[in-house]
C-alpha cells in the first residue's frame, strides 16, 4: 500500500530551500511548514489558503542574503558562515470544511513527526 504524504509539495521551496515532504526522514536544522488555513476563518471568508505559496514566491529573493550577504537587521551575515540545512516541508494537507481539526490535530501531529525524526529539540 502506498503511503500518502501528510503535506503537499510546493512548486518552489521557501527561500528556494530544497523540498522535503517525508517527515520521517527529515534532515534539517530549519524546516518550514505551510499552513493554508487559520482559525477563526471559514472557507470563503479569507484567502489564507494561498498565503504559504505567496510567501514562498515573495521571499525567494532573500535566499542570497542567507549565505554571504549582509543582513542589516543582524548587522552582518545572517548565518555567519555556518552550514545550516534548510528545507521546505510543503503545505499541510488539510480538510477545508474542518479547519479546527486541521489546525489542531493535524498540524500538531506533523510537528511531532518532525521532532521524532530527531532533528529538533
């Protein structure tokens, strides 16, 4: 039986990071997880479903500032020459009619899966 991913892979990774939707095999120092719905909104009430994709598109231009670029907020290079593994885990596969369940149970289970992969404290 084929295992269904609990996240939907994006067209491009946040800040052009590699896409890693297999949370059981996650190897990263920083992982982004898109959440396309939010409480207290209901379907049709907001365009929050497009927010993760929009943020990925807008922030892709900041990729160069992570390595070797000057960051004015930090007063120097953001990663300061450190090797940091950054990945994009995609968007939460959700049930739009049941947003509270998506935001509550599903997102928490995804975060637990990420922690169980022994990559985060």
